[in-house]
């Protein structure tokens, strides 16, 4: 059952909402979903959003922006949890906690096909594939895959569905693939080999050794000594690697350790992957909109977002604070995993030590990011002010956009637009344009099209203070007309960049020359650029702008 209310109507009809579990959805005036939540009791939970006090800043801003409210009633709280996760993944609401990572970690992916493939990936997709990692860098993944290819002869061809062939590829001919494409191995035999590879990646090398020993024995009994020798070499390689990786503790549980650390407005969650008693990997994420939330609520939101992405779910998750709805989350994870999952807040022993170590590292990472961000902001503002002084502008060019045209021999013309706000790259506003009009290498026409598309339906609140064009006066003239509306209102300043070997120029334009290291010019020029020029007409706009 689903219902939609305006916020004003909702406040009046709050008592009419059924006292049932469910999911609620806030939308803004344009209909965009801005927040999704779940509740054991919908009216009790929704009533809390309209209390005069007690709301954290993020939720207060959300209620001020919200214009419509929808809710969906479910039979159980578990159903509400699953629905909430699916809706958050679908709509990515701005006021729900979001995971921000410094980088995209590489994983090893084992596909769910008749003859599975093993490959590196940075994207986790819930298509039945199994993922192992994360690995610290691409080099570590490639090194692992190279080693796996020497032990397990899995196919490396890109075909999702194998097409029968008359003869195997080169890998099959040099005994680096079992050759499923030519029927050298059945699907069951191939999957058995893949299961051994999966056990190996999970760190269960003893089980791999046991299976290989049995296969070697069976091959010997069949008098297939060549196959027995191949399996013997696999077994020796696995044993050698196992000896190299052995540390003080020979065994232990499979656990993920989750801890929250914060510094000022930065909130970091760190994950330590403990497999077989050894910490084998670490990754961390920064959460937006979580600075005022209690750690238990942060961990609950993080667990829902993180494990829904298809990542490996361990048997035990250790947390640095009691997680909100821990039992419900454990049941949900157990259903996805197919076996029991436990979420624990350890009070003593090795678990407490691991959580303490993770919590300390999370706080240090949050502090480091915060300090780095403050330094970067200070540097960006200094560059913006220096650019203002260099160009003699009355107002600081806080938002700067740069456009460049590129083509391949007059064909496949494209344009790129990059954006800086307060001297810092704003990659959410980066754009790449495929030029639609036939240009045949005509940069002027391409520039006119890009600027027209950029400013055709532009909102006044989304305009740059300074538009930088890579080129000369022709590019500037091409860009001038499409946005003359805004330039005539002194809303946009134009700047064009070009390289000159000597500080001389012709024509009526007013030119400004700067050395390569002039402060402020580095944020809008690339290495080698020496000339920043403004036409005299544009200079008038700059002088009169306020």
C-alpha cells in the first residue's frame, strides 16, 4: 500500500497513517527524492520529523526542503529494511548518508557463468559473481592473477558464452587453459577447479591442498601420470605460498571489523578484513551528512549501503559501537549470504583489540583528510584572489569553467569542460560534448555549439564567474554571441588563452602578459602557457562588474 501527501496535509492527517512497519519517502518541490527511511511504526517515526526541536542539522534542512511525503506499508520490519535499501540504491537521496571513497579499490571477480571467468574489476555488480578484495593497488591484483593462472588453468577469453571451436587457443596449446571451448573438460570439472580457486582466494588453503592431493591420487590410480604430475606441481605451489603467508596464528574466524572515527565535520568508517585470523585487507570510506549522527546509527546506515553492493559477507561483523537494528541487519545479511551472520560489539579479548585499532586508524584518517582539505581550501582561495588581482577584476571569480576543443584529423570532434570552485576542481560539473554539427576541423563552429549547449537553458545560479577558452580571438568571437545575454548583464567574464613565443601582438585587443609562475594563473592555465588576453570590450565588463 502506498500513499502520497503534501507536507501540510500530512501534518493534519498524521493520525490517519496506519501504525504499521514501512518505508517513507520525502520529495522536494521538483519531485526529486531527497530522503528515504524505514520505521517499525510509521506514524511514530514520521511525527518526530515535525517536532519544534531536537532535529540534527541535516534532518532539519531536509524537512525545510521537503514538499511531498510518500509512504509504503510492509508486513514486517525486515521487508521495510530490504525496501529501504533498494530505494536508496535506486534514487541516491541527497540527505541519506553517502559513501565517499578516496579511490576505487580493485577486486578479483569470479563470474557466475557456465564456464566462469576470473578477472580484475573496480565495479561490484549483483549478478551472481563473487568478489574478493579489496586489494591495495592494481599491481597486487595483477600479481595475484598471474599466480592463479599458473596454478588454476581458468580461461582468459572474453566470451561470456563459449562458442564451440575446432581447436583451442594458444593458451590451451601451451597448457595454460583447460580448453573448455573444444570440450577438453566438462562444465562440472571446470567448476570444481573454480571452486578450488575460490577456496584459495578465501584463504582456505588446507582445503585446496586436500582436494589436490585426492585428485593427484585418483590420476595415479588411473595411470594418468602426466595429469598427476601437473596436479603435483599445483599442490607444491599452493604449499609454498601457504608457508610464505603463515604468521603466528594459524587459524581464526572470518570477520569484518567496522569502526567509526571523526574529526570536526569529517566522518570516516574503516573496514579491516580478518580472514583465518589474519588482517588481509583494509579500506576506508568518508560519509557525507553523518557528522551529527551517533556512531551506532552511522554504522547501521553504512552496513546497509556497503554490503548491498555485492561484497563478500563474513560470518561475523565486529563494530566499534552498538549498531542500530543490529539483529535485523544480521538477519538481512544472513539471508543474502545463505548462512548465519552475527553483528557484535566486543567488550573484551582480541575482538576488542581489533576494534580499538580500527577506531584509532579511522580517527587518524578523518583528521588527515580534514587537515588536507583545509589546506587545499586555503590554497584555492589564495589562487582565486591572485587571479582576481592579475585580471584586475572587481569581484573574485569563485566559479571558473574552461572549455577546449579536440579532434582527430578534422573528424570525431569533441569538447571538454572542466570546472573549478574556489580554486578546487569540481568534477561533478565536468562535461564531455560530442560535437553534432559537421565541423571538419572548424574549431570556431565547434566552440559556438558547445557554448550554446552550455548556456542555452542555463540557470542564473549555475553560471560561471569566469569562462576560459583555449584558443584565440576566433574562439572568443564564436563563444561571445551564444551567451551575450549573460555577458551584457556583467554576469560572465571571458578569458582566452594562447601561447606566444614573444610578448608582441597585433590588433585592437587589450592583452595581459604574465610569466609562467604568476600566482593565480596556475589554476586556469596549463604548463607552457604564457599569455592571458582579454578583448577591450570584455575588459569594460570586468571593470564595471560588482
